[in-house]
C-alpha cells in the first residue's frame, strides 16, 4: 500500500474520531465533513471517479451542509448541562464491539470467495451520467424533491421551535 493511502486513511479516521469525541456540534459536523472528504479521496485513489464525485456532491455538498444549517437554525449548538456520556456507556461499548466482531468475521470469511483478479468494467462516468438523465431521470427527480421537502421541513420545524422559546 502506498503512503498516500495511509495519509488519506488517517485523515478519514481522524475526522470520524473527532466527530465522536468533540463536544461542540458545529465542530463535530465539520469533522464529519473532513471524514467524508477523506472517503472521497480514497475513492479517487481506487479509480472510482463516479463514487468519489457522488460522495462530494451528496455527502459534503448536501448532507454535511444540511447538518450545519440544522445545528445553526436550532438551539442544538449549546452544550448540554448534564454530563455528555450516558450512564449505560459500557453496555453500548460491548454491543459496538460485538457488532464489529461479527462484521470483521464476515469480511474475513468472504475473502475466500473473492477472486484475486477481476476484470475492470468498461462503464465510464459519462455513461452513468447519461443513464441518470435518460433512463433514471424520474427516480433522480423524486429523490431531489424528497431532499428539498426535508430541507423545507427542517427550516419550518426550526422556526416553530424559536417562536415557542420566546
């Protein structure tokens, strides 16, 4: 593996870890954005351009910005008055470790069935784009309308919360 992979993996893991550890929600949202960017760069290194550009457009361009706006529009940026950790954090840690162990076992077991050399598909980003604006234009527009409705709903919910507080 190349040193670039290790640098990108460190950026991605650091962003994910910072999103979990930091106390301010705005900082957590920015850390998630850094993790998303690291994943997009890893996809680019794996020569999966469409997935990388979709990661940038959907997750960084839409989801991360929506999270930041939701935090800034609501009172969610305040620090909690009581402790940050739950009383049952140990149970959550055990459950997370068990899920990780099952997933790791599944990945290791599935490596036997994966062929070592696979043929690279001849589908280009242009072909995927043509399919999205051709055959799959209706599902694409439905997803766009759902995301727009969710954004408008979040803004309306935030406006009602601010009116009730005053």
